[in-house]
C-alpha cells in the first residue's frame, strides 16, 4: 500500500491543472498614425530650428535625456533617480514582493519541521476510564518534547501555480520600478524645460513692459501738447496694464515648476534653486530613433507590468482549479514523554505518522464560484493589458504628430521674429536719420519682443514634445525578453489538464 501511494504521488506530481500562460501577441500594425508621417520635420533658422530625423530602431534609447546636451539637466535627472522618494517606495515594494515569493517558496517546496517542549501538572481519575475500583493516583508531572514534520504533496500543482502568481507579482513590481524611473526622468525633463522657458518669457515680458511704459510716457507728453487724443493715451495704458498683468501668472508658473522640480529631486520646495538651468543651454535632439509598435509592446515597462498582472491572474485560475481536487498531507512526529524532566533525554517513546487526504465534496458552490471569479479577473486583466497597449500607441502617435506641427509652428514663429527684427533694424536707421519718431521705434521694438515671446513658447513645445516621445517609447533595453505571442483577438488562456 505504501509503495502504491508513493508511486501515485510520483506520477501525479507532474500534473499542473489550470491554464499555461502565453504572452499576448504584439500589435500587428507597423505604423502609429493613419497617414505616413514624413521622415523628417521642417527646419528653420535659429535655436531649436533644426530638422528632426526619424529612424526605426530595434530597441528604445537608453538615458535619452542626455541628447539635450545640457550638463545641468543631466545632473537634475541623475539626482532625481538617486533621491526620489517615489523610487524609494517602488524599490521597497519590489523587495517586499521578492521576500513574499521567498517565503511562499520555502513554505510550499519544503516540509515544515517544528520542535515542541512542554510541561504539565496532571491528575488522572481511573473512574473516568471505566475502572472504578482502582485507587486514584496522586497528581504527577508530565514533561514532553517532540519534533513534528508535515508536508503537502503538490500533486495537482496548486502550490506551483501560487508560486507562479507570486513570481508574476515580483515581475510586476520590477516593471513598476522601471516605469517609475522612466516617469521621473520624463517629468524632470519636461518640468526643467518649462521652467527655463518661463524664465525667458518673464525676461522678455519685462522688457516688453519697459518698452510700452516708455511709449506711454511719450504719449502722455504728446497729450499735454495736444498732439494725441485722450483715447489714444488710455488705449496705451490698457495695453501696458494687460502686459503687466501677464507677469504674475508667469511668476506663479515659474515658482510651481521650481517646487515640482524640488519634489521630484526629493527636496523641500524651500530648497528649490535651479537658476543654473538656462533655456539657451538646451539643444534639440535631431536624430530620433523610433521603435516599431511590436518593439514598443516588449519595451515599455507599463505594458510589461500589465502583462505581469495578466500572468498572475492566469496562475490564480490554476490555484482556484487545484482547490477542486484532493489534497494530500503527510505528517510525522517523534518525541519523548516522561514524568521526570531529567528522564526526558533517556530515549524516544512516542511517535506517529499519518497521511491525510481531503477531497472537497460540497461547499455550497463556493469553490466553483471562486474559479469563475478567477477567470473573470483574468478577462479583466487581459482587457486592461489591451487598453494599456492602445494608450501607449496613442501617446507615441500624439507625440510624433505634435513634433511635426511644432516644427511648422516654430518655422512660422521664426519667420515672424526675423521680420520683426529686420523691421526694428530699419526703424532704428530711420530714427537715427530723423525719419521716424522715438514712439515708432519703440513700437517696432515691442513687435520684436512679442514675436520673440511667441518663438520662445514654440521652442519649448519642441523640447517638451520630443521628451514626451522619448518617454512614450520606453527606455528599458535590458528588460527580460517576452514570452511567445498568443492570440491577439481573444483570450490567450490555454489549458493543461
């Protein structure tokens, strides 16, 4: 009988019920947008006006923020990746998941061994055992020590599926950590670019206020001399007030950018000091490697994290399925029981061994309901995975389209700025020759400053949308290779009876 049980255990130990996980297929599309985008953007003269060229790459770009060629920006990103509390939290969650897996593996793959030492004062009444005529002995002490061993045979693979689910949780936390690193880098770059742009916008707006204030003083002098109407003066005052009113919101946005950068770097807002980062020190990346959608699905950490949750849900279906089958538990114990504590080491006089079989028969539909619930969780995880892939494709498509339009906008803004600067040069020559008034010269300067403001915003858009594309493409070249693809249209659940 013992030989038969061992043979059955060996034969059945290789059976793992529930579905074998298959990674979903990568997207079949070879492009991100409906219309084919040009291989390069338009170009314009001046800073950040170079044409950006797109090229296919088999893997995403690592440390992409260094392509902006700014030491100050590189230091900010490096500090954030080292000091961010968000990354510390993600790292701690990863450690927790690994330790939980280690604990589960130790508790299921090896037998549990426990030692017990106890002592008790007892009194036995023979009449309680049907022996009424025997004199009742006096109280006595009973000391015992024992070692017990128990082991659950994982015949139907429930424990193996639980370990599989736990490892999938480790993978999820690992990809979440990678996603947090990517998000931190992207947020630092976009916030730093916005901060540098706002600083330059404030400088240009202050110069614009000075020019308009000078124009107002000239018009007030003309009003006193009867050269202009009261309406003209009030219109100039309105224009000056509107320009001045734009400064406080810019200052608020600049302070908010400083505070956000400080938080990203793990600092208090009061420690925000980022004046070393200037807008003119940033260089626009011109060679943009773009991964195919199929590569994107195997590179972006948020997609890989969603796939890990799908894997975990698949394994949990196996756990729920295994709970429908019998469970075999082997237990054994050996020890010593003595009435004197000094005799407890004289030898072993107590032992036991047993095999426990538990077969669920009736639980009011509980176990089958839990299996259906696990399958529903899997279906939800699969839908969530598909949604994550679609949103990733959308983010890349939006960034590619924005970069094309940003280049066109900057080209137009640069042309307007060049015309305004040329007009200012002509106006300066005419003013020096006495051909125009100082007011006309100031008006040409005002137009030049306004076009410079618009050009600064357009340049900032090129930087931020380029950073958004790098972030959308993912930065995990060392991520583990994906599993074999499954059915992209339906649930890739397979079965292993």
